[in-house]
C-alpha cells in the first residue's frame, strides 16, 4: 500500500487546490454566511464541480462517472477543508453515490447516478436520530403496505438537508433489519426544519409521518443491506476525516504565517521557543493524522473488508487533531484570534461541527477498541 500520490492523484490534488483557491476561497464562504444563503452553498460552484467531473468521482463509467475511487474523493475533500468550501459533495457525491452503488437496483442506479454526475440533484443521507452519532439506534420504520412502503420516524442533522431534493433514509423493516429508502423531499408527509450550525452549514431535521412510497423507493440491490450500510458509513467517515485533515493543515499554515509576522519586543513571536515547541508538536500530530487518513482511504479502495477499523481510527484522529490545530491557532493568534476579522475562528468552528458528523473522536476510539477485541 502506497502513501505516496501517483501522477494522476497529484494532478487531481493540484488542480483541486488551484480551482478552490480561485473560485471558493474563505471570502466566498463568508459571503454565503453573511447573505444567509438559504441553501448553505453555491449552486454555481456545485455545477462547476460537476463540469470538472468531481460529482462522478465514485460513480461507475457506465453511468457517466469517473470511478476514481475513495482515495480521490478524500483528496478533493481535503482541499475543500483547506478553503472551508461548503458543498453537497460529501452528502451527494460520496454518501448517496456510495449507497446507490452498494445497495441500489440497476434501475435505481440508471435513474439517480447520472443526476448526481450532472450536478442536477442534491441528495442527503439520513442516519442519526439523536444529537450524537449512533447508527445502531434506528427507530424509523419502513413497513410494507400493499405493493409499497409506509415510512415513519425522525432523522436529525441530515447534511445539506435544507437544500436536498431527495434523501436516503436508514430505517428498519418489519423484521427489524436495517433498510435504505430513497424519499423525495416534497413527498406528502415529509417535513424538514433547517438548522444553521455553528460552522454556518445548513443541515436539517426530518420528520416522516405515514409517508406512502412506491416499492421502488427501497434500495434492495444488495445481498447484505446491513453490510452495505456499514460500508457506506465507513466511506463517509474516511472522507469527512480527510476534510478535517485539510482544516487542520490550513489552520496550521495560517497560524505559522501569522506568528512569523507578529512582533513583540522587536522580534517575531515565531522566534519564541515556547511557540516553536507547540508548533512542532502540532505538526507531528498533523503528520500522524495524515498517515491514518491515507491508510483508511487506500484500504477502502484496495481491501474494503479491512476498512472498518481504519475508517474509525481516521475519524477519531482527524477529529482530535483538527480541533487541536484550530484551538492552538486561536491561542497563538492571541486575543484577535477570537474575532471574526481573522479566519482561524472559522476553521475552529468547522473542526467542531465536522468532528461530530458520523462519530466524534471518542466514538471512533471506542470503535477501534471494539473492533480490536476489547
């Protein structure tokens, strides 16, 4: 397993960094926030991502995608973390695309995957029902009624839920087994409430009350739906870990730039040994997080059966390190780091929110212990 980017991966990373730096800098995020954008992201940017082929990064070529792999998706999210780019990429191009690929029927794939590739749809992935991630706690039900289904339950903090056209819901069938149901957000009985989180993103809470669905709403193309669900979540965890890594890297870079310029007693504060020690410690933590994230992404592409422990470890480490990097950044910036004038506070907020999605560091560490037999 290689931890070195090949030529194609280097080109993807470099082009993504150039594109996002130019078209989606932090100033663009600030503008969306200050204008109280109802979607929480730029539709024009989402269309541009589709034109560049990013939305099809995990979609088979038969459906118009690039099928470049989870590692490539992680590279894109890492660069998005660097610029705090809000987009439906994780919810739609990663989670929804993976769900359709792993559990969708041929007809469902043919209908929805091209829409993801073209950027014409936004799909949420609804798993959690509590404030904290717990994929085993599923009270939402999808019971058969005639030739169709009836969906009842609630889901919380569905990423990009405020702007989603459809949502893939994790529910339980009559036997109590997990199932995946694709629901149009305009369906009768579906209500949603947008929540602007601390990082100015717009997830939503969903309530499903006697939602009548056709039988083809059920994603029933997998032999083992529960196994497919675990794989979907592993892919999501590794990819959000990559974004958190990007947040940590950029927070470190802007902090180092600042302490090199900021002077006290006639010298740059970067010359103070105490700050040098803290910066060195932080850099070593970021490097360890990078190694674990790359391991998780590569494993999902090469030996997915071994991925659960690495996805959990990557999520735990990247969450902890991104929060550490951003809090250390605020400390090194001093009082001004707490103001909105500087970007470091925005990185801190994103680290907090992204860290909770699909399991925080404590949840990830617990999973590593469980999967290791403890």
